[in-house]
């Protein structure tokens, strides 16, 4: 690896920061108000304190932008997808009308794993935990009436990420929107699937090939698109600690950067479009410390391991989702309080976008009421609480700074172990991640069962439960999806589809970028499952072994 300078990032006084960093940014981007005051008319400074990692200055401990939420709030997303493309489109439009500022798409399990909805393995799961997308026609229905050049879209998709990105770009193309005008994120993080989640299709090497193909294609053609959202969220949901979540996520990120660099890509360029996805759990201050440590660690890794000098490529920008695993089906109204605390930690930790879980998600998919309440939680934090009026208001707190250092120290020790094992891929294949997560999850569960860890309404303060309205996916929507798939196959040119699929299989055997060929294939109405079947013929199918 290329080793950069290990000297510390420069420290700045408050005056230096204000004149050299803050005022130029304020002049360029403006702020929501001419000046910020408390309800008692006390004037608020933009930021308090000084030192290393000031807002907008590497290593970005205190935030990636000088003005942060004083200029604009974080992007408010609500993760949504169920039933069919048409039904999900209705929910998207509803959430945008309620003030959501970005889309976040949940796909059903067959789509995530690359099976068409009429595949025997897929039928029981069609539309259950997300929206089924088989073809360009489905993607057009999903995005109907949504301005793709104005709305940023996040898609939680991994094994099939190149195909779903191609479908999104194909819709934009049909509407006359150039690729360089669309913005969004695909998760595209397959390593954590092998370690914690399980929606994989191909072995590691084939999957890494697809990921780096997306990096290369998007860097040249879709400059506003975040080509990966390196995800700790699902690692945490599987039972890891905050320190493990941070360490495993950053180690995976290092593996992706190394793979991209091996393809000849410049970390100073593609590093600007890397993004991260973290969990916001219940321990308020530990979560804030985790977010601050993540920025600092990533900037140092990028500089010291890869010689990155571009300031934007040193930035760790991240999306946050509140912790689904902390929600209880008992007394679900309590989850509103949990989500509020978690969301507040994400905001005080400097997140760039945020999803707040609905109070009824331990029971089923969110109702419109619970989804709106979750969105209103973010809006109340933004518009009523005052927490967005000062950049990193907890910075300089002896407790927060010490906890940030402690989280970093713990994560650094784990990353050193991963390095000794040969990096993230080798550590996952050896079962190291899985074993560490399993041990932490078992410890947490034991503490809950023995009453050492109090979960309000679950193991203490129980009450007799009242029945709660639960959202159910109408099974008739599965038939609608299957009929749409049949329509797709009737409308297309079979010879054009066969030629496009043959070409994908041929290119997969070499080292040419697959993305242009996938984009062509979806344009002639090849389906997600058909493309994955051809890739599987070349890459093989991943069969997990036991880590224990």
C-alpha cells in the first residue's frame, strides 16, 4: 500500500476557522437565517471551540461542511417499498407531499437476490418486505411522476446493485434526463452481506468485479451518484456493538478502495463518491462518539494508506437509520421515544441524511400514520428543537471527546486484527466478523433475558397489551406483479433480449466493464433474473459455509 504522511492534521484557532473556512462557505452557500438566536434572543455563534478537525476541515471530526445544518438540513428520507411498484409509488408521492426530501427504496428479497417474481424460490416473498422490480417497466411504474433530476434516490440493493442502477438510469434516459443530472446512492456493499445479512448471489470475486465496474462507470458517467454506501447498519442489526460496527464498516471500505485502485481508479476521484450507512442505536453518547470517530478515522486511512490529498475524497459522508432491532412489539408507542433519541444522536453526530423507523415496524410494515409520525420526528428536530443552529454543539465536551477517542481506539484495535488476517475479505471468509458479532449478540440477549439490561415494556414496566392496527400487504398485489412480468415478456423482442444476455455473459468472462452492457440489456426489457442467471453461469453461486 502507498503510505502517506502520518503527521497530524493541522489545528485551527476559532479566528482562523471563521475567516478561512466558515465565512467563505457562508458566502457561497448562504444560511437559513441571517443570524441564529434562541427563543430568549441570545445570539448563537456558528461553532464553539477550536483544534483539529474543525467543521469542514480534515479530518472532519466536527463535521464535513463548515456550515452544516445552518445552510440546509440533512436529507429526510423514509425507507419504503411493498406490494407492487404502483403501490410503492403511491407511498413515495404521499411522503414527498408530507415534506420528505429524498426517496429511499426497499426492494423485496427476490429482487435483492436476483430472482424474477415468478421463480419458484421467489413466489412466497414477492412484495413482502419491499417492492418487486423485474424489468424497466416496473421501474417506470415505481418512479412515475417523480422528478429524477430534482429528487435524490437511495436504493438499498447489493448483489443486484448494477442492474437496479441501470434500470434507474434507463428511466431517466427515456425521460430525456442526462445521467449527469441524476443523483442518489446505491448501497452496493456486498461484503457485509456475507458477514451479517445474507442477500448475496455470487461469490466474493464476482461480486467485487461488479462493484468496481459500477465505480468506474459512474465516475465517468454519473458524477452525482454515490456508487456505494458502505454499511454498518446491518452489522449492528445482526448484534454487533458500536465499536464493532465502526471497525467492520471501515475495514470493508478499505477493501473496496483497494479493489478499485487495483482496477486503475484514482482514490482522489472515486473517493469523492463513497458514502457510508450507519445505525443509530439507543446509547445516545456512544452513537455520537461513533459518528465523530468514523469521520476522523476514515480521513486518516485515506491519507495514510492511499495517499489521498483531495479534501472531498477524505470526507466520510453518511446516511443514518434508527435501529430497527431496538423496537418492541410490546407497547409500540414507546418506540416513538426510542426513535427520537436515536435520531437526535444522528443529527448531533453530523449525519447527511436520516431515516426514522416507524413505531409499528416490530409488528409489520408501517401504516401511513406511523410513517408520517416518523417523518414528523425529523421535522420537529429540524424546525423546533434548535439543535441544527450550531455546528457540532457537543464538540469540546470532555465526555464526548474522551468517548470519541475510546471508540476510535477500540475500532482501531479490531481493524489491526483484520489487517493481520489479510483484510476484510479474508477476515469474513475466516468467519472473524461473524464470530465477533455472534458473541456480542449472545451477550446482549443474555443480559435482556436476565434483566440486567432493561428494555422498557419488554422485561420491565409491562402492561396488558391493546390490539394495534397492523399494515398488511394485499396478496393480490403479487398477482399484479406477475401479470406485469408476463406483459413485459410479451412486449419485448426475444432476439434482442437473447443477444443482449449473450453479450453480458461474454463480457463477464473478460475484464471489460459490464455496466454499458447491462444498461443496454435492461433497455430491451431483459429482466433482473435473466441478467443474474447469465452472470451466475460465469461467476458461480455463493454457498456459505459455517463460521463455527
